[in-house]
C-alpha cells in the first residue's frame, strides 16, 4: 500500500504486477490479493516446520554497536521512590534486549550525587556523631532523609550548618569529602538493595554520578570558549543560543552552561557526561530513559553537543521518555499520607500480595519454593505491568490487574511456561532433545508456528525503538496461541512423529518465553 502511494499507482494494480513477478519457490501455499490491494501470503506447513527446526531462536546482529544506556539515575538526596521505577525497569529491559542480540552495552547510572541537598544530609550525619559508621539505625536510610529534611525546616542553626557544608563540599574540603564519600557508600548500598530486590542488572560499577564530572567541567567550558560562536555571555552567564528553542514570545531561550554566580547546572554536567561517553566509552549510540518532563532538556543537550561537535555526527543520541505512574484515582501515585511511595515498601508489598495469592493457588509448595515463586511472580508482575504498555503514555498502577493469572500479565506468561515444564516433567522428556519437525496439520499449530518465527523481528523492533511493549504483546499473543494449541491438540497421549513434533512446538514456545521474559528482566518458573 505504501509503495503504491509513493509511485502514485493503484494499489490493486501494483499488487497484480507484484504477483505476476514474484517467485517464492517452495515457501508458499497461496498468495491472494485482498481488499484494496493487500497481498495475503499463506506459508506452507513444510516450510514453517523446516524453519522451526533449522533456524536458531535468535541471531545476533552482523555489526554490533557500542551502546551506552543511561537509566535509573536517581537523585540520591532522597530514598528511591516510585518515581524511579519506570526508568529503572524500562532501561533495564532495553539494555538486556540489546545485549541479547550481541550489542556491547555500557550501563550508566547517572545518579544525582552532588548539590545543595547533600549539605543537609551531611550536616545531619555530623550530628549523629560517632555512630556515623556503625550505628545500625543509619542503615535505615529512609529515616535519615526524613529527619535531615525536617531539621532543616525547623532549626535555623542546623540550616546554617547545612549551607556551610555545601560550601565545604564545593571547595573539596577533606573532612566534608570524607563524609560525603561515606554517605555515598550508604546510598550505593541502598541502591544495590533495591536493584537486587527488583532483579535489575545495575551494579556499583555502572554508577557514574554527576559528581564524577566535577573536574571535567572547567576544561569543557574552556574548549567551548575556543569554538567560535558557541558560547555567548549574557547577563554574566555563559549561554548557548540555538534558534530552534524559542519561548512563547518568540525569543530564543538559551541553554545556560554557567550561571552568573559561577555555578553549573544539570545541563552542564550532561554535556560533560556526553563528551565522556563519546571520547572515553566510544559510544555509537547513547540512550537516555527519563520521564517526559525532561524532553526539552535532552533536545537542548543533543542540539548543543552537535553544535559544539562534542560527538561525531554518526553517533545517535536518543531520549526515550515515558509517562507518569498513576493511582487508580487517575492522579500520580502517592502513599495514603500523600508522600512518594518508597520502592522498598512497594516491592515488599508486591511480594506479600503474590505470596498470599500463591498460597491459595498452590498450597502444596514447600517453603523455599513458595518464597521463590512469590518473589518471581511479584517482581515479574510489577515490571510487566509497566513494560507492557506503550511507555509514552501514563499508566495506572493496579495490584489486582498486574497479579491476575489471566490477561496480558506476567503471571499468565509465567504460568504457561510452568505448564510446559509440567508436560516435559510428566513425560520424562528433555526439552532440548525435541528436534522432530512438527507436522502442523491443525490450524492452531500453524498459527503458533507462524508466530514463533516472528521472534527475531520483534526483538529487532525493540532494539530499534526502545519500546519493550512490542515484546510483551508478542509474548502474550504467543501464550494465547499456545493455550489454544494445548486445548485442541493432545500431546503426550499422541504417538510417534505427531507427538514428537508437538513436543518440538512446546519446547520452542518454552525457550521463546524464557528468553523473551529474560530480556524483560522477568524470571520463569518450572513450577508455580
Ligand atoms: N537524576 C535525574 C533525575 O532524577 C535523571 C538523570 C538522567 N540522566 C541524565 N544523563 N541526565 O531526574
């Protein structure tokens, strides 16, 4: 249809011409022209069957790229809360999917670890005094944040000490820096705990926070100055003016690189980070996952880095925004007291809910297994609820919906996997040995086979657009097709090559679910 439009011809006529010329050899049972000019191709079962047994599940890309993925990146003057969930989950799924097809992925956790908020945290830690290192209570980092903020509001002497601490940090005072480092170690421990609970592949070595660019900023500004017309002084601030960024009144809105008081901004650090990613990490492609409110920031960042030639033109810079997490009332999700919901609590609640659900569904599971299943279901449900929606939209956080055992949910897919494992267990069969070409006589088998063969294509779409919901939709449809097949086609009670061929289908579905869910950061379970 698209081609006909481009060459300004009638799509049905073009379809007829294509049909006259096309030679698809032995692949095709029939090709028909339908409707306004669609070509419907019906593949031969023998072709499908051969493909299923011949081709590997997934091929790696011919030209792997070095891809930097910037995600999670919380501001650590606060405990990690629900606002950090989407970047963490979506970024991790995309990073895993890129790796799956052979790209060289470099994760970057661009944490907010510098700035005024750290003054009050360190001033507070100072007060706690000796206990600083050992005090067990300090491991409860949440308390720390809350107490430091309330002291700042209520105690002006404390507020002064906090401000003095900021200055000490900026001048790299040794004592202040030691405290800051200690605090960052606590913060890293907190992040690691959350990532472990959430099964997210970020490790401490991926942390490269804003502070790590402190020393790069002065040389960056020097270099920008050397380039004609990039940096312009305006009211004492150093700015980059780009005509495409105008405010409502049509005036150019500059990107401020250095404020008139000498301070630097979020932009400035990001320019330095981008330069590092190109010069030192040798990125071919850089992906950023933040909420949609930062869209203008990234548009300016990318435009400025092109203008100043910070990266080569061949490098792709991509901001992948996402919408908000809403409560069932349609407003941004908050706790009952109106605060941000901290991730630690949210994840614990997920596990508790999944645990009672699993206890009802399968009371016979042993304690260890029960815990393992509850955890995989809980984390899978939270992640999948987010990943299965087009990330550009807001999504509604709903426990009952995400933990449902039917519909487009993680438990539904995990359950299908467990069911297939059950078939292999019952028949005492090793699924890796199932290589008999399936016969595909039944329409449900054929439909399942066609869908199975589209896995590669879907994975490639995810890596191109950084949209994991393509993969979720694919896996859900795969599961629906598998269930239809399972209802209509006996497997273990069949004999000979029909049985063996159907087992091949089962084995391929299980492998696709395992790899596909794995790319989303979700575990499969042999038993549920
Ligand atoms: N710390 C930022 C925030 O919490 C996100 C950082 C995203 N990455 C970046 N390179 N700007 O909003």
